C-alpha cells in the first residue's frame, strides 16, 4: 500500500510540475486564459470581452474598455494547450473623428477585420477588396464593433486594400474610403 501511495504522489508531483512549467512557458489550458494573460502583459485591463470567433484550431477575441480595444488570437497546440498568435491594440478609438475605424490582424492562416463605428447611424460597412474577391459585409454590431474572418490560402493574400463604404439604415452612403 505504501508503494502505491508513493507512486501516486510522484505522478501527481510530475503533473503539477508540468502544468506549472507549461503555464510559465506560455501554454494554457483555455484559449481565453491565454489571450487574457497576453492582454495583462500589455497592461490592457480592465476590459470587457466583446466578441469571440473560432476557426478550426484558432480562436480570436475582441476586448474593449472605455478608450482602447484589442484583437488577439490563440491556437491549439500539443492537443490540449493553447498559445498566443499575437494581435493588435488600438488606443483612443472613442475620440476618432471618422465615421468608422478599421483594424485587424493576419496570422498567415486567417485575416481578421474589425470595424468600430463612431456614428451610431451607420448600420452597414462594406469592404470591396477588388481582384474578383467577395465583398465583406459588416452588419452585426456588438458595442459598436463588428468582426469578420477571412480564411487565407496563403499569407500573401492578406491585404487591407480596397474600397470601404459605410451606409445608414436607409441605405444612404455615409462615408467612402479607398485604401491603395
């Protein structure tokens, strides 16, 4: 009986050590914990989770507080752990003079677009990337943010080039921008 107890204690110590080493090395047991720890490291808190998107083994989170927002990702690795895929932060979005702001990230596998509308009358924003690519429509808003994911065949496809148009509830064009 004593031998079994020693073996169980040894196995438990090994497991605890592995979990602690994994956590200290940037491995987490949930994608949200991974992203939130990354945001704490950037002194981005307190913040509210606005949206979450999962594409395959990758997770993307949008967090915001009263003057900044962050878009960060995590991916599954080694079957049960999650590591960060990086992200972007945007400060002072509430003070913007424009009708909407555009941000996003690309991790080589997916490209994310985030639109923040500064004017509540904007109901829809469209991105026409050209080159026979489909128009991306933002019409679902959460706290004046909308997020879309575009899967990439290869990392060279990632681009912000295109025509951006914002429309009000009646379908009237509010603002148009062209990014070369």
